[in-house]
C-alpha cells in the first residue's frame, strides 16, 4: 500500500503532461496590455495557469495583500519591464517593484523580460519626469542583478521568449505544481482515503484514552481534598546558641505535633511558591518541613520553628529523613494527576581553586594575586520536579488573580 510519502513523490515526479504550474505575471498595466495578452497566451499554450493584474487591475495597499497570496501560490514569477514605473505605493515604491521584491524574498524562480530599446516607445508609454525615469532605471538594474534576463522588441518576440523560458524552467527547474484529479491514479486516491480513515480512527482512540484517563484521575485525591501523614519527630532536632553565645543547646521538635496535615492544592502552592515551574527534588523535604512547622498549634513554637525551617531551606542541615514517605506519596499523586513530571538537568558549577598547601593563610587574603589556569566548570546532574502544562494551569487556579465580580 502506498504511503503519504509515496503519494507526495508521485505528485512531485509527475510528467509535464500531468503537472500544471501557476505563473504569476507582473508588469505595469495600461501601457503593456498587448504584451500581457501575448504572455498569457504563452502560459496557456504551455499548459500552465496564468495569474496577475487581470484579476485586480487597480493597485492599492489592500489589494497588494491579495497579490502576495497569489504569488505564494504560484510556481514561477514573470516580470515585464518597459518604459513606465507604474503606480506608486505609500512607501514610494511602485507596486510592480514591490511584487518583484516579494517574489524574490519567497524564493520564486524569476523570469525577467526587458524592452530592448526604450527610446522607440511612444511618449504615453514612457516616464516623463526625471524622478520616474531614475526609479525605473534603478528597478531595471535590480531585475538584472544575479539572474539572466531576456530583451524583446515587440509583443510577438516577447511571447516566443516566454514560451522558450517556461519550457526550460518546467524541464530543468520543476516545481510542485498541481495535478488534475482525473489524472491521479485510482489506487493512489484509494490509499489516501484509507490513510485518512486511519487518522480518524486513531484520533477517536486517542480521545477515548483521554476520557479513560480523566475518569481514573477523578478517583484520585486532589484540589481541596485533605491529606495527612504520621511523622516520626524523634530525630527532628536542631541546635541553637545559648545565651552566653558560646555553647550550643539542642532543640527538639514539639513531640505532640506528629501529623503533617494539608490539602493537595496547599501542597502544590507551597512547593512552587517561588514562581518557578521547576523544583529540585532535594528541596522537596525542606519545603514539606516548612509546611509541617507552619501547622504547629502553639504560636510561639510555630514562630520559632518557621524561622528554623526558613534557614534550613538555604543550609539544608536538618536531617529530614522522616519525610521521605510523604515525599514519595506526593510524587506519585502529583504525577498521577498529570501535574508534574520528573526530569534530569545537567548544570555546571565553578570548581574550588586548588592552591598549594604551602601557601599561608595570610597570603590567601590576597589570593587574587595567585596566578593559575582557570579550571573548566564541573557538570552535575539534578533531579527536578517540573510542572506540566496542566500543573501550571492548576497553580493559576490556586493563586491567580480573581475577578472582583463574576460575569
């Protein structure tokens, strides 16, 4: 059975009798009507489709947007330049030149045809003002730059040159073009229909799987649903300087406070309170401990332990192994809800300078004088809990700005 690529290759490799090209014709209009008619005849005799100002003879900025779309759809671009610069756009450039510039920017094959001797043109077909003549001369030089142009003396000679140029382009610079439906192979059309039906079936299966996942997710605790863990606080001990500022005294976490109680929304908002969509896995326990300390019933003890928890967010000196089960459950739940995903990031840190042991501590005070080669940054890998798109949306629902009055 043919694949989509096979059908595309068939379209691209079809013979000249099968492929039809669109050719855009650009020129001034009123002074080159006879020349344009001959060029359109040449295009039709080449079994191609002409497009150009016959569809929109008036020139203005609004119609130029339509012209650009026609150029986009065309396979080749023909420009005829004779004795007039044509209608001028608001930016001071003629519409013919603007069409030419756009076709060049889009990479269209350019076929340029210039009048051989402009002095033989009638006065009404030539620029009268010096400014117009100068702009026309500049446009001609642009058209001749980096491409082969052809010169004609009369409309019939122009038609012959266009026929010859298009034949050469069709054979040696084929474009995608169009294939008439009646010339496409029946088996190819049948394969396309089969592929389309397969896409429809796969989309339906995907939609069904999404519904099944939503039904399964609905059974999980989320949002304002309460959740709690029994925490072993026996090892939650820190030290603090005594009043004499010399000795250290141990401080035990309140023994009566052994439950971490919260909701899933509160957990999510605390873990990502910094505004980032990424949270290092090693920072999860310190944030859980901060939430744990914030739930102490005694206000004085709560204030003290919140300060300790805030310090620990930076130092990470506390042994928080008692929270490992909570962390595991939270990861499974938030992953199951599609709110987070675990990724591994590689980061680089500057190495600590390796100074000779013989350097005295006094000299280290002026270590900037020490001459050494700077070592390369050291790579390190970090496990990260990254918010998914759904997680970002949930954070917005939790902490986003509310309307004063619902509509």
